[in-house]
């Protein structure tokens, strides 16, 4: 697992040893992890307005469309 995934797991407060067999705890932990992972994906799409080689307006539209589709796909919003 790479360092960023470790950070996301930590941010999600997943304690696999402390969850036991309680399905509600597992579901809540996995939900937090999924939300953090999706947020990380959305952040990776954000355009860089300082990058001279891109058309910021096109990048912004791409980001907005992609973010909307990702959120719809995962039932966020």
C-alpha cells in the first residue's frame, strides 16, 4: 500500500483490530474510507490555474464534469 493510501486509511479511522464482528462498525469504517478515497480522486482532478500549458477554462469544465460524474456514480450529493 502506498503512503497516500495509508494516510487515507488513517484519516478514515479504520481500526481493523478493534472492529470485531460488528457489521455496523465495519460499514461505518468502510464508508469513511470510501468518502476519503473519493475526495482524494476529486482533488487529483482539480486543474492548476498556474500551469501555462493548459487552457484553464477547458480544464475547469473537464474537472466539473468529471467531479459530477464521479459523485453521481458513488451516490454523493
